[in-house]
C-alpha cells in the first residue's frame, strides 16, 4: 500500500507500519491506528495556535491523538508526538467525532483545532469531526508541520478554514539533522495553500540560537514568504526554550527575536509577531499603512481590538484575515 497523506509517501508492506508508526497495512487495507485514541482535549485561546488574524479573542476546542511524522529534537509535546515511534504505544480515549463537536459547542468555542501533534496523520478523525462541526457553525483549524501532500490538502481544503504552518528553518540541513525530515515539501505546502486554496494561513518559526537565526537565512526565509505566500501572511517568530533532547542551549535572546522581526518587516511582510515573550509590543497588530495599533495583546489575551469592517478605523486600509 502507498500512503499519500504526507511527503514520506510510505510504501507499506502487509502487516507493517508507515514511518509515523500510526498507520498500518492490514491485509491490503490501510488503517489509522490512532483514530480512537484522543490524548488531549483543551479549550485554548485561538491566539495560542498561534492564529492572530482568525477569529481573534475566540476559544478553540483543541484535540490531538498520539504520533507524528517528524522527530524534532526540541519537541515540546514529545511525550505524545513520539510515543508511537519510541515506545510503540498509542495511549488515548475512544471519543466519537460527534462528542468532540458537542464538547466544542458546550464550552463556547468557535472552532476545533487539530493540534499538539501532527493533524495530517489523524486526518480521518479531523474529517469526521469537520462535517458536523460545520453544521454547528464551527470552524476547523490545523496546527501543522506542513508536510502534507497536495492530495491531502485537496482532501481537506473544503472544510479546513485556517492553518498555522511551522516553517522551522530555511535550510535543508536543519530539517534533516534536527527534525529527521525535509524542507522542500513544507515550502511546497505553504505555496500551494496560498495560491490554490481559501484556507487562511499563518506561519511560525521557532528561533533556535545558532541553528536557524542567522541574518542571511532569516532574510531569505522572509523574502521567500513574500514571494510565495504574499505580504499579507502573518509570520510568528517564536522564542525557544530548551526541550526534550535539545537541552544544551539558552532560550532565544530577546535581541535575536527583535532582529528577526526587523528582517521580516524589511522584506515586506506586513504582519510580523514575536511569540513566547508576553508583554512585548511586538505581539500587537499594527496597520501596515498608517502604523496605528489595531489589536493590543498580552500573551494570549486581547486587551483591545480596533479593527472595523476588516479595516483600520484610522485610514481605512483593509487588514487581511478572517475577522
Ligand atoms: S502519514 Fe506519512 S509517515 Fe504516516 S504512513 Fe502515511 S506517508 Fe507514511
């Protein structure tokens, strides 16, 4: 069996698992072993995904199942993402899609986020939640490493409303060494979503000191984003804290984050944000034309939102997003 969900495109013999260790060929049928294994369910602010230009100030019912198709050395959710690959176990509860949707409605959420681990590899559960979620007026959100195939994006694009894609670095060596994956499929995903779908997209880059934070690399990354995803795509530059196997590093210095912010703006990105640094003024949304503050944030909390009719109330400039 050939699995077409992600860029690994695993060829899986009868009785064997794919690279993610959660999909198995049993007698010529490809099974999703994590379908009835929901391992996290939380009510999160949508800002935590992070999505800053999509239903700001709303709550998102956030779920995951174990497994991932990456093996990032600094994964903050490694105990659930790496469980299948490292231990061969899949711990979780059998929760039916309708129950997930009901919980989202009951808790006052406006969306369901498929997050914490890689949603592409629990795509069947996402799809089965998405249809009843739409019927109840909820949006569907992916927080993803962007390793989907085009077939997978095409499968999801009619029910997927927003996605945050991790663009972890702009060099292949980083992806190979620290994530056991490749950069090019992620670039293909970002470009395809921007050009061929109506899915609202934001990008996150975790800045790891000495690994992906050189001026040259960040400049090339930001310029690539402008050329391939457009100047309106929000870029979140996130502060790194030592995690999992990657412990011999300091948290990202504040000056590096501010330097990356300036590089993004100089490249022409209209909305650049610094994350994991609550209280920084670089968490706020500014009008790219007149420079006035439009959304004031502290961490995941919104103090003020002045956007009116999707526009800046001072100069009338349209602000991209799904407000
Ligand atoms: S989801 Fe990706 S890693 Fe998992 S079996 Fe399919 S192609 Fe392989």
